[in-house]
C-alpha cells in the first residue's frame, strides 16, 4: 500500500474534529472475485499531525485490486491511518453497497492510550 502522508498540525493543543468521506472506495470480494463498492467515513481528532488528502486518496485507490473481507478492510485502514497520523481519536465506518441484497456497515474506533 502507498504511504499515508501527514503534515504538522499548527494547533496540536486544540481539541477539534476532522471528517473525511468518499464514495470511491473499491476492493475485491475474496469469495467471488467480484468488485465491492463502498462509502468510507472517517472522523478523527488530530494531535501533532493531520492526514494529507492526496496521499490518503492514493492509499484508498490501491485497494481496488485487493481481495479483502469488509471487517478486515475497516480494521486494516484504521490501523494504517492511526499509525500515520497518531490522532487523539479516530472512528472509521465503511458502508458497503449491497452484496446479495444485504448492505453491510462496519465501524471501528481508536482511542489514544493514556488520554
């Protein structure tokens, strides 16, 4: 996966939220090999770093040819996201387009230890 780049937050002591959302997330169903389409939503509270959006977009595009289950996708993206920007808090939610008539939403949260 491409690296998620960050830039230095000029307000690291201020507790504020950032919301990111796109409907351009795709991956491959590992069972059928068919494409899956999703909306990804991220809310995070930056500390020292903020996520650089172009690099994050390129990171998401790289999933286009990856066979991965929805539950693993959410947790893997959250791990990579929090490793890159080390936020105070992050919540990631993925709403998958219906597969077999079932819409799936998976969410995971990160809370910085000690805070």
